[in-house]
């Protein structure tokens, strides 16, 4: 279904990180096919990521602005994937310097945007939108539960019996289900590293509150999954301009030109010769690099399990300080597991892999995009959250939805190979989480939606009812502004 809104122009501003850009570009795709005119703001080195989207939609155009220099960032780095975690705050702060260039572009545009949809890490665009007199909608590539907890930690200071004890338990009594976490799992989310007078610390401190103050809040989630947390966010925000527009999964924009060949041949061809639900897929996202001691235990666990596996590995960049301390495959492992295992050292088509009939389990770091992709594919998960919101996502999967099994926690944790082998073997034997995830997927019933309400579902099975409602809000606000402008001109004429 297309609504006649081609005169409504939206500025979409993604944060330059793989897990952030792709979902928001997916939303831009949804908005475009439903009649909105879209401008997507990127810096030069991120422009190639837009090419599939630009080729598919004449109504989407890029706005390319130079990446601002920053003394704490290496020259030429324009995407988080090219930086160590310690540089992330400086990267966010550098993006803030795009405020004036955006302002100048907006004021010179013959038909400027009527709204900004920007990533949660670009919270300063809330103030920019106020300066421009248009609404800002925060886009969160993360789940609603995670955002609820992050906001609660910022607004309501957590009570700690012993400030020096990282294992002290924190009860989040203001959050539905009153979850309990050890403090070390919440420290990064709370951002305890504030330094008085430091401009980056000052900038980071109020970001979460700026997001919640935005005119609208948009999440890459769906109400069937997180309804209780959506209602909680509406109560905290004090309005109902809160939309769950997911799951926004990679489709045509999922880098189709990238290679999908592994060392033993094409990934999908290899899966094709495997039995149904016999393969455990192992992938920890685009950022995590495992230490060699962790690599050794994972390899040993996979080898002892006797299960088929597909393991995607992030190697340390050539010439990096990490050198040979990370991402090294144990000697002889690939030879000993030849025929039942495939190791991939490059990008892999994760959505396609998870939807393949041969995949029976997914060992994951619990990044939100991976969570959604696993849920929609109906694949039980083995949870190894490593940092940030991943601990919160694991709680949702393991304790609430019961579609995952927690195997270990923490970026530095070294798993026990014997225990890992047992869990892997059981997971592809349909013993762990498969019944619960089948119930969840059946309750979503994507096929019925596709048949009965085709305008609600895209080719990848994305439910977009909330997207439609979101567009209606933007459209009618745009029409109201047009009517006000006409009335003002009419009054001046008379």
C-alpha cells in the first residue's frame, strides 16, 4: 500500500556502525516504498553502503558531509568497525560537529525535511530539530527492554550497598518483571566514567535523557515480543508516539556483492548437503574479537560435540596492536573437523544462513540484530552475552522467552569446552529451546499476515503496521504545517 506523501520529506541520519546503519536503512526502505521522500545523511566513506538502497529507490537521495576531524580519532576512520571500543565516545562527539553543516543545508534546501529520524547515538539531533522547528524521532536499533533499562539507570540512580563491589546485585524495580543484574553487567550502560569538565564526558552524560525527550521513539522490535516494555516506555515518555517497526532485517540492502565463499567452498552449498537442523551456527557479530584462549576452548568444544558447525571468525586486523593474540584458529582444528565443520573468516550472509533448513542452533553474542534474525528464523540460541545491552537481551531470551540457553557471560570469559560440547550436541538434537521458539514463531504467523494483509508485510516478512501508523503521523503533521502556511499567506494577502 502506498500513501500519497511524496511531498513529505524526511531526513534519515544513521550512526556509522554496521549494527546501527542497516536497520535504519531498512526503515528508510519501508518509508520510501510507502511514498515518503528520503534524504540519508552519510560521510564519504560510508556512501558505498547506500548504493543498493539508492539503486532501488529514486525517492531516496544521499546527503554527503565530510567527517569532522577529531584529535582522539585516527585520520580516515569514518565507521565504528574501524575503531577500538575506547574510541567510541570520541567518535560520537566528533559526529556532533555536523550540527552546523546540517543546519546550513536545511536552510538552503528548497523543500527541507519535515522531520528527522536519527540514531539513538545521535541524541544531539533532538536539539538540532528544535532549532529547525521540526520533530526528531529517535531510532533505536536495540530492543525496547534494553532502552527502558538504560533510561532507568540514567534517570533513577541505582542503589548499591557497596560501591566498590562489581558483583553487587542491582534490582531494577521500576522496570517490568523487576530484573536483577550484577553491577558489572550494567556499568557500561550506566557510563560511570564521567570526568568533570571533560567535554566528551559532558556530552555523553545526558544523551539518554535527550533521546527520551524526543518527539517520537522508534524501535527495531515488534509488539508481540516486547509489548509490556513498549507500554512502559510510553508511560515514562508521557505520550504514545512510540513505534515498534521491526523486525527490520537485511534484505536487498544486505551487501549482496560481498563474497560468501568459505575455505571449503560456498557456504550455502555446504549447508545444502547437511541434514535438517544438524548444524550449529557460531557467530559473535562484527565487533567482538575472541582471545586465543577463548578460541581454543570453542574449537575444543565444537570438536568434542560431534555436531556439524559453521563458525564465522573475526580475525585481528593486519598490523593491529592485537597481532596474534586474537582470532587465531588452533593448529590442526580445521583438518580434524573437515567434512563436518566450515570456518569462515570473512563476511557471511547471516539471515540466509539462519533461515536455512540445516541450521538447528545459533551460538551468539546476543546483539539485538542477531537476536531478531534468530527469532524470525525460528532457531534456538546459545547465549554468550559479552558487553553492554547484550546482557539485557540474554535475559529476555533465556529467562522471559525461554528460547535460549545461557552458556557463559562476559567478553573475557573462557568457556569450559566439555560443557560447551554438551550444550552444542543437545542444541542440534532439538532438546534446547526449540519447542518454545516454535510456539513464538507460530504466534507471530508471518505467513497469515502476508496472505491476508500484503501491505503490512514486505518481501522479507517484515510486519510494518506500526510503520504505516508512523507515516500517518508524519504525513498529517506535514499537511497541518502546509495548511498553517497557506492560512498565514492568505492572511497576509488580505
